[in-house]
C-alpha cells in the first residue's frame, strides 16, 4: 500500500473513533469550555465539534508510536503501519 493510501486509512480509522469513543461524552459535556459563544449550542454543532476533537486527538495520539518507530530507523511505510496499528488499538479501546 502506498503512503497516501495508508494515510487515508489512518484518517478514516480516526474518524470512526470520533463517533464511537467514550471520550465523546466527555468532550460533549465540556462544550462550554471549547465552543465559541457566537456559535449556536445545538446538539448538532456540539456533536460535530466534539467528534472532530476526539478524531483529531486520536490522530495525534496514535502518531506518537509511529514517529518513535520512524526515529528508531523504520522506513516511512513501516512507521505508517505502526501508526495505523496504534489508531486501531485506540478504536478497540473505545469499543470496550
């Protein structure tokens, strides 16, 4: 698989985690902290923002093992496989 295909797969897995993660409820309840006052606080906008925050957090958190693996000498493609594995592990933790 090419690095571009791997990246699309990683982002897709992180987006799925944004919908099913238990952290979504935490981000939902903290919406007065992160949501601007000028936005309407409807269920749709809160869900969209909370899901986007959890997805982005998953993407960043799962990138750490991939970056460490690449720094230790793995090739780009192999480091991206590590990144994908870390993202899948975070999704599996969210399913529990």
